[in-house]
């Protein structure tokens, strides 16, 4: 299989549940690296937007 045919990996897909997002943020904040916290907040925001979009498509 060619690499170009592989689905692009997105970490936001792994954070579908609010509990998973909270746990991920707790781990990153505990580490204390401001750059990692910034990246984690962006990732969680993307995951939340996807979740909201998915709910809207379902009509919930």
C-alpha cells in the first residue's frame, strides 16, 4: 500500500469522550511545559469541535 493512500492520522479522533480530554489535559498540565499545554489545548478544542459537528450531523 502506498503511503499516499493511508488516512492522515489525527490525535483529535482519539479524544472523543470528555473524560479522555480531561485526563489528557491533566497529564500535560502536570508535566508543566507551556508549549505542550498550548498544543494540548488546541488539540482538545479541535476534538470538541469535531464532537459538536458529529452531534449536529446526527440531529441531536
